[in-house]
């Protein structure tokens, strides 16, 4: 492969990363911010929302104060981390200014991954 083609390919693949929020680059066992189009479920957050419930491996869109972001909840041993805490702070992943109060996320195990 020609050197110029490799350089152009790398530039094309990384050019969209500047549009992602800082939380998308934060490594951690909780999850990762993803494009809104990947969400399978939407959870609205208002001033009375103190917590939300999600399931491991689920991709969820959160809507608050006229803005939205989506994240996939991790927990697969195939990911970098082999566990998901049962709860985490959604504010760690929300773009700046989207949430105006603390919201806890409670993670249920993926029923397809539970072995008995």
C-alpha cells in the first residue's frame, strides 16, 4: 500500500473524533459514549430524575435539557474491563451542561450473560 494512501486513510478515520465529547475518551468499566443512532432505548431525564436503570450491554440515549447523548454500558469480559459496577454517576459521561444535577445509573446484569 502506498504511503500517501495510508496517511489519508488514518486522517479520514480520525477526523470525526473531534466531535465526540470528552467522556467518549475516558477509559472505564462503566461504558462509552457512542453516536445517537446506536441507541435502542431512550431515557428522558428531568429535574426530578435522581436515578435511571439500565442493563449491561444496552445502548441507551439520554435526553435532558434539550440535549441528548448515548452510551453503551460495558460488562463483557471481552472488553478491556471484566466487570461493571452496579452503579455509577451519569454526569461523568454527559457532555458539559447537559445535566444540571446528579443522576445515578443502576446497572442490571445482562440476562443473556448470566450462567446458572
